[in-house]
């Protein structure tokens, strides 16, 4: 658990400095230690959005919403991903 916290904090530090690729790597390492921790998925989704990787962001948000069906950050970031993908409103019925 200590390693998880350290990696997550390192990822957060990379986000603060705009090093989103490095942050993604740290959050991905966190997921290997605890795949059920939603914050690392929503944090990684933010990084993907910043890098215009909308499909990856959507997938992370979808995963979170399978675990926590009322996670506001996941809903919001998934909506941003859909906007980035320019998906029509009729296909966004699940949001």
C-alpha cells in the first residue's frame, strides 16, 4: 500500500508540472497494485484528455463507472472524451 501511495503521489506531481505521459506511467503502475482504486483511473483519464487520447480516457472512465456508478469525475471526464471524439448526442444516451 505504501508503494501505491508513493506512485500515485509521483503521478500527481507529474500532472502538476504538465508531464502527462509520465503521470500516465505512474498511474498505470498503481493499477497493477490495486485495480479497484478509482482515483488513479480518473486521474489517468485526465492525462489522456490533456494528450487528446479520448478513446483511452473514455475507457478509463467506463471502468470507473463499472465500479462506482455515481462517480462524478468519471461522468464528467467521459463527457469530455465523448466531446473530443465528436460523438453525436444520440450515441451518448448512456451518459
